[in-house]
């Protein structure tokens, strides 16, 4: 079914039910939506309002800190993978103008002795906000659990084992990114809050932003406004999943446009969760997605190597 937000809506409770018909219907709905536009809105997603509210409270408190205080948490030499990234540093790969945003990165919390912990940078505590890191951790782990269920449905749609992705996302390189788009003051001519781009990862989970602005490019090359709707999260395909499926599932171009000038004084907050696999996951096109009409489109590559390439393109590495 279509919702007012302009993209299909699905109910995760169908997939989690013991009703095989409901589960199969969910798999079909989400798979077809990802072939058509690459975005869905998900209800009954399991991310509690309390978790979301606590996260928003903490990230707003952080971004309200003085610039000099926030700068303490910007760590050079790690590609922005943890901590703070200052205003205007990231840009779309085809743009020179920095995006009109600042953001924070929470990364994986490896707590089971997995040697992969040595590959990742440590998460960063904020001295001024005692609840900041614990709140981020709780949200991170909740998003990851929901994302794992969605990937199980995607696996079934691709005619591979339902748990294909489980081992690849366990202690994977996922990122929770609270974003602050400050009031707009004298922007460069081409600067926007987030230039048109595709996400790098497998899937992205986005809880409702505090203001409109997100737009998705459909197959007709038209920009479709995606506005938040109560009790839904937005989940889209990233380039890693598009590559893995040999373009069967679509990583759709999207952007965050500037509001009308009369609203330039308003802040905007957004919190995407970029679900990444472990760096050693092969992104080789699945055999199930290759045939005479759909020849293999991509060279073999590991997820970690692909991520490094993309971080260089957008100015973070």
C-alpha cells in the first residue's frame, strides 16, 4: 500500500509472525519495493519511542555545546569513523561544496572477544554528557537487531538462506550517525544540507527527522518528497546491497534539500543507522542474480576495501 510519504509501507510484525502467509507477503512487498524505488517505510519496527527520545535529547545537547568543546571530539586520521565531524567537511562525491551539516559517529561495540575489535576504533565518551555514549550504545544495538530481521527478509526474496547475512553483520562495521543541520546562514551557491548521493552500506534505517527535506529520485527521474510519518522508520538499500545483488535491488539517489528561505533559521536533526557488514564480507555478485539477461556488472571486492574507496570520494578519508 502507498502512504502519504510517497514510498511503500510494510509491517515488520508480518515477517515476525508465525503465519507463513503473512511472512511471505512481507518478503514479497519489501523485495518488490527495493526493486522499484529502493525505499520503504516500516511500522512495528521494534525501536521503542523511549530509546529514540533519549537519543534525540542527548544529541541535541551535544550539538548545542560550544564549537570549541565539540572540536575536542573530532579525531584526525580515522576517516570520521568515530566521534565528531565538523560542519561542512563531508560533501557528495560529485560536489565540491561541503554539506550544511555536522554529525557524530557511534560505531560497533565488540564485547564477545572477537578479534575484529582490533580493526575498529574505540567509541568516544563525551565528558560533558554522562549519558551520551550509553544512550548511543542502546540505540545502536536496537537498530542493528531490527536491521538484521529486515536482511533476513531480503535474503528470502533473493532465494538464498534466510540467515545468510547474520554472520556477516555480527560485529559488523555499522555506524549510527546523529546529524545536525544548523540554521542556514550565507551558504555557498551550490551548498545544500545533503547533496544527492547513494548510501555506501547494505541498508540504512532512518528514524523520523525533525523537519522535512528528504527527497528520493524515482525511476521517472522525478524527485519525490519523503516526509516522516508517525510510528514508521524509513529503510533504504545501499550500494553494497545493490552491488551484491547485481543491481536487482536499487540503491536510490536521495538528498536533503534546503527549506524555504523563511525556514532557514530552523535546525534540523536526523539519525540514520548505516548497517555495514564485517570488512571481510565478499561483495561478489550473487549467482542467483546473474543470468543471460543480467550479466555480472561488478568486479569482486571485499566490503572493507569498497568502504575505503567511498570514504575517499566523499572527503572523509
